[in-house]
């Protein structure tokens, strides 16, 4: 008996991801990255996220939350439109760098997609130059993003996806007001995805400020 793989290299080997509305190139890239199974938070978050719904998703650290929002924002993105279409807010520079690296790995399946990281503690001038060269995706910390918005270095008119990553940590660090201000500068016709390891009270207040009937997902730790 033969077991031909008639699905061009994806299909069964990509159990889970292949059921999603992702391009064949993206599925092949996921296979190449060794992403053969969706993690539980990806399996729960990706179907509604790819339908364009707002989400509040909670899962512990190391559960694969980055790819969950990265695949959603990439699916909303038009690479031929050279404007910032997605913004990811992270609590620290280190986390912003990690998110940028993961988005670049996932985005390499698509056309040239430019990701720019904007965090505090770095000279503004170089960041302004990067923005002037053009970016599809911006990843950064709320204070510095707000700074660039106030200086009109960053234009969010074409934005269609706003992501809050590690929202609980951003609240711990006192970023509530900056996050709300940034969200108010985004077009209201957009998707907002909030990811967090825990669910402190501030998250619901944050969501009330600027999310649209968010679907709530929580994947509990198995340990
Ligand atoms: P979190 O943000 O939830 O802490 P990350 O997004 O940083 O977790 O992912 C943790 C690790 O798991 C990363 O090294 C990432 O490349 C890997 N990973 C994510 N999704 C998958 C998957 N579906 N299959 C295999 N590895 C994955
Ligand atoms: Mg993370």
C-alpha cells in the first residue's frame, strides 16, 4: 500500500495548522520551522483570530503565544501596501526583540515584509530613519511608541491589527495610560489581540477601553 502525500508537502505532516486559512507558503514555512502541531493556545486562538475577532488570550509563558498573534497579523497584512499595518506592544526591549525575531521567521514565507522595533533606551534618530525607510509591522514598548506618535514620526492610519503582548507585565510596569493613548490613535476598524500569562483585574478594564466584544480564551497549565 502506498501512502502518497498529495498535499504538496503540508497536509497531514502539518496536522492542525493545515486546517487554518493560511497560504501554502506559510504552511510550508511552518513545517520548515518544525511547527508540526499547534500548541493549545494556538489551536484555541488562531481560528477566531483568523476570522478577525478581538481576543483576550491567556496562557503561560513558553506556550507559543507569539506565533498565535503573528500568524493573525500577517494574514491581515498586505505586503504591497508600504505602511504600518500592525503594531505589537511589549513590556520590555528584550521581549520586543524576541517578538521581532519570531515575526521575521514566520514572515519569511511571504513577500518582503519589514518589521521595525521601537524601544526606549535607544537614540530616537536611528528609529526615525528606520520608519522613514518604511515598515509594515512595528514592535515596541508603549512609552517609546507614544513618543514617536507625539512627534508624528509614526503614522498608524493604515493599521489593521493592534497586539498587546504580555499585557499583565505591561500593567505591572505602569503602562495602562500609554496603552490606552496608543490604542486611541489606531483606526477603530481594526482587530485587537491581547495576550497575557495571567488575568489581573486591570486586563478587563483595559479591554473595556478599546476592544470590541472580545472572545476570551484561557489555556490552563498542565502541570
Ligand atoms: P510565549 O510567548 O507563550 O511565552 P513563545 O511564543 O515565545 O511563547 O514560544 C515559545 C517557544 O515555542 C519558541 O521557541 C517558539 O519558537 C516555539 N513554538 C511556538 N509555537 C510552536 C509550535 N507550534 N511548534 C513548535 N514550537 C513552537
Ligand atoms: Mg510571549
